[in-house]
C-alpha cells in the first residue's frame, strides 16, 4: 500500500503541470490523468492527507483521539472566539500543491473541486449556519492577485447549500505575510484588521478559507462578526497547516 501511494505521489508530481483537458476525456485537476467525469481522480482522493484526528473545538490535528468533549490544550487554555472549526485535510501533498496552484498561479478550477469536498462537512457540521463569509483580502492584495481564493471556494458552496455570501466585512489593515510568525506575532499583525460595515442580520455565519495555521485570522474575523451582532461564528477551511 505504501509503495502504491509513493508511486502515485511521484507520478502526480511529474504530471502536476498537465492542465485539465490536455489528455483525452476529463482530466483530474491534481494529476492530469483521466478522472472519469470527476474533478479529482480516485487515486488522488485515496492519497489526500485527511485530518481525521482533531480537536473537537478548533479542528487542529492531534496525536490521538480524545474522549468526547475533550478539547486540545490550546483550547483549554483559551476558548477561541469562534465556536467550531473544521479542516478535512492536512496542508500536505497533494493538497498544499493544489492550493498553491490555485492561489499563486490562478488555476481557479481547483476551487470548485475543493468546494465539493467541503460540502459534506458543511452539511454535517454546520447545518445550523445561515451565511458564508470568505476571509477578505485587503483591497490592494485583491487588486494585485485579481481574485480572492476564499471567495472562489465560497461561491460553489453558496450555490450548492443555498446560503448567502456575506461581503460586508472588509479587511482594512494591509498586513504583511503571516508566514514564519509566532502565534503572538500573528495576533499583533492582524489586530484590528477586519471591520464590519454595518450590523449583520445573521445568527451563525461560517468563515470560509483555504488554510488554517494558528486560527488567528479566523479569530480576528470572528471578533469583527460578533461585534456586528451575530450570535456565534464557525470556521471551515480546506486544510490545517499545523504539524503534529
């Protein structure tokens, strides 16, 4: 089994620059091989790094499954501002490579493929939610990149789940890169970064993002939503990037 996984990963690395449609028939968005009508082929789905053992509160990966209701040490020390966070995958190959392709090389067809994988989690964990909130980019970052990857994930989810997309929370602070910063440095970097334009007529919006690292971005955005009058906030992302 391990040899089969390694062989497929090596093949996927080699094929990753193949664009959908380059091969005859429907091509997998991850490896470019025939996907038989699916956006992601079965072999790629089989080797995707699933986050199956996680904190029931913040969703971060944990070493061993805890008894029901037992939260991770970080959540025991301080309850996050959001009620619940989920990310069905680890930020590892091929998920990380695909998200980078989407984010930095404008391969936006990857977004609805991941949205399809998020939809069952949205239904199972957040059936009570009444709106989706893509993590906003600062306007200059949006102009530079040309799109917001979180909103690209949101749109197919919104259509499939019949939920509105909330765009009335904006990023007013042009923060630098979060990469390499500690949790406290991230909090300082993002303090006051998000503001709601007006009070919001929603009870429980779900924040949508591509990757959760420390939960700082989600926490700061949740704070802005709570200040705007919502009752509670949850978070749904494609992947969690923290290491065990």
